[in-house]
C-alpha cells in the first residue's frame, strides 16, 4: 500500500498560503476523485482510495507543519506502509514559483515539516514532490511561507494542482524512478 501526504497547516487563515501547497494539491486530487469526506484519525484527515486496482491512502496531517512527522509515522505504522511508499508533497523555497522536482531521498533542506518526518521515520528515504515557492530576502522566511500567494502565483499553483493528479496516479501504479524521469523538469514558472 502507498500513501500520499500533502503538507500544510490546518485552519482558514492558512488557505492559499505558500506553506500549504501540499494541502492544495491533495484537495484538488480529492475533488477530481469526487471524494468529499475524510476521516479523522491520529491528528490527521485521511481516506482510502483505489486506482488501477492499487489501494492507497491520502493524508492531510492536522498537527501543523513542524509536527507532520508524528502523524505520518502513526499512519505508516498503523497501515504498515514502508517509507519508500510514502509520497510527501510540500513547498520548496529553493525552487522558483512553478518549478517542480521529484526526489527519492535527501536532507530536509531546511524545511521543518520534512525534518520532522525524517526524525520520526528515522530515514531520509521517502519520495518527495517538491513545489517551488521561491524566496524573498526582504521578508523573514516564516512570514514569507505563511504569506498568501499573489494572484499571478496562485494561477500557476492552480495549473500545478491540475497537473499533479497525473504525478500522483503514476506514483501509485509505477516505480518512482520512472515517475521522476517522466516529470522532473516540468515547469510552470511565471514568465
């Protein structure tokens, strides 16, 4: 079984903020799958799905970003899911807005949600779907990631959300190496 995890912060005040791209992607996917109800468990909202006869879980941790790993670990243990079968969807300050990158393992890159997941799973080996939000040297990192997308950026994010369902479906039914080679390099940057 595989698990798709969208990282974000719960609450209306965080809707359309840069740190919530994981929630945005998962919400768009659920809408396309016509799934309207999620179940609350282990401080997360989740649902079981099937695609091409493959069962998988979609999870939105509700613990706030910095404690995402605690929720991911509880679900991984409960459903007996290996770390290499968990796709984490998250924002990345080092990528320009609209650039995506799929990666199999690595450090947190300064992302506190990823750092907590690494700590809780006790491994850096889990697939990531990184979505660029760019950097802003004028604003503190915390204020920037918790800030709302500008209108132009939001349009780019909506394109990424729409495109992301293909990545998720391919992750569910394929080897991640194939998924990376197929999608890495996709770019929706603002021109």
